[in-house]
């Protein structure tokens, strides 16, 4: 499936055993795996299992999930006959003292405590509901995994474009005349000839040593080869079906280090321009890498 993004959203719902429920789960960038849960009353005991199932599917990201539960069947009710009998007895007792119309049955039933909700939920039923909600959680995680994979595919295309741009810039730096040892030697010879005119007493051996040292310091071929090797490794990571975000982030640091060295060695305007463009391209690449799991 390729690389996965750390950004995604999923929703899963269900209806069974007299209740309806909705899972909503989303994830954003994170350095580690973190889950914040908001569960409906009576389902808190599921938290360890919820976290374990999440950890099996994902490696990184900040996750937040909420579970809302509602009854789909009306609760059973009963009349508290003892309370009703006491109320009727009190009405009869007051009938001779207060002139009032006799109470209606709907009025009596509306009094607090006369009609009670009967909780017919057994421990076995509650456990069945928890298991049904747990299965739905796995469905939500599957949907989230697909959403992150789809976003990862889009990210992969963007990263491939950035990688192609960086590769082209490195090849341009390698082909730049200022990066070739012959061009460097010609330029330094001209510079040292001017120095020799100003200080004719400088020994030729010293001039040769200084020339060799400057040529070595100006040679960027080693940086070019390391950048090419890092690009090959990056391309390989983008083809893998696992969490590679941390390794790509490390490679971005290495790429930036080599680009800095290339710029510091440059004594040519064109090569400096290429080096600065390369640094900008690496930064754009790194910004997208922050979204990868």
C-alpha cells in the first residue's frame, strides 16, 4: 500500500441490543502514539482493549475518539402501587377539608415517584453491548487506516516530485563548470599568479601546496556522491509498506547538512544559486515528511 499519512478521520455506527452507537475517531501528526478517549457512561471498562487494538494498527499519531450511545427501544415502566395508594389515601383524607375536584388518573400518574423506569439490563446484556461496541471500534480503525493510506498515496506523489527536483538540482551542481576540478585549478592559478606578482619571493613549493589545499577545499564531488546515495535511500523508503517517517526525517537532516557544505565550498555564483535552491527544496520535502507515519 505504500507510505501512510498520520492524518485521517473515520466514523462507524451500529444498532443492536436496544441501543445505537456512533464512533468518531481522527488522527493528526504526532511524534509517538497517543490516544484520547471520550466514552459513554458504562463503557469505560473497554479502554484497555481499545488502546491495544489501536496499537496493533498504528505506530505514530495523536488520536482522539468519542463514543456516543443512545437507547433505541423505550425503557419499560411500572406503577409504584404503594406510592399511588398513599397518594389516594391522602386525597381521600383531604377531601372533607378542601373543596376540589377529584384527581384524574393522568394527574396521579404524572406525580413524581408514581411511574418508575424499570431497568431490565442484566450483566450479561451489558457485556454483549460492550462487545458489539468493541467490534464497531475495529471497523472504525479499519476505515481510519484506509483514510490514512489514501492520504499517504497523495503525499507519496508530492514527495516523489520533490525528490525529482532535488535530484535535478544535484545533477546541475555536478555539471556546473565551477564544480569541476579543472575549472577550479584554472581559477586558482590565475589568482595565485596575481599573488606571485605582488609577492615574488614566495617559493613555488608553497604556492603549489596552497593551490592543492584550495582545490581540495573547493571540490564538492564527495558531497554530490553522498547526496545521490541519500536520494537512493529516500526513494527506497518511499516504496516500503511500513512506518518510515522517522527515517525520512533523519535523511532530511543529512540532506540539509550536505547542502550546507556544498554552499560553504562554493566560490561561484551559479553553484551558490543551485545550492540555495537545493536547501529550499529539501525544506519543502521535510515539511511533507512531517505528515508521514
